[in-house]
């Protein structure tokens, strides 16, 4: 069963130039700006979660670039961060083999190589499994609902073209 990891995919098929013509996008600059775009994405996500009534703890994760929802048990966060552990283990093996840190392209290959294959699972099976893991690590449905400060846990934020739903 995959770990629950909120993420988005962005697809840019083309763009309209000032002269009105549609052309393919040169994506090199998008890739160069990936780190800055990731920071912007995380900031917007954290703000949206705060608007829903969740408390955010910043400065967590690798190099303090990430955030966590306050009140989620640390053991559960670690359990649902196994992918990062696998990437770090593979990067460590790279360092041992080659005597240096992997460069950006090599680290990207390591990240892709640790993904594994995606299987078929119904939403019900995934939700049931995630709930069981959450409860096993101290986060029941009721405890999760109590993380919202003064807002009903089924609130939906929809503004500015974005929507974030909370159960």
C-alpha cells in the first residue's frame, strides 16, 4: 500500500505568445526553477491548510524546507515517510560506491528508481489501510478531527481556483 503523499502534477502543453500564436513551452526554465517553485507550492499549501483550521509547524524535514501538521504523531509521520528513507539509503549506497554525493541528475535518477511500480487498489482499500496505520500509530479519526481549531472537519476551502478538502 502506498504512503499517503499529497502532491500535484503540472502539465503545460503550450502557451500563447504575445503575437497570438500558440507554441510549445521551453520547459528548461521550469526545471531550473523547480526548487523555488517547490517552496512556493509548499507555502501555498501550508496557508490553505491553516485557513482550514490546522496548525502548521514549519522548518521540518531535510534542510528545514518542509512543514508538518501539528498534532500528527511523530511515529506516524516517520512511518509515512518511508520513501524518503529509501531515497537516502540509496544515495548513501551511491556515496559508498563512488566516494561522492550524487549530483542533481543522479539524485533524480535515484528518486525515480526508488518509486517502484504502481499497483491497482480501490479507494476504499487504500482509505481503510491508511486509517488502520493511523490508528496503529496513535491517530484515530476522532483525534484527526480534533486537529482542526474551531472549524468543522468537513470544511472545504475553494478560492482563487484552488480547492482543499478536509475529512
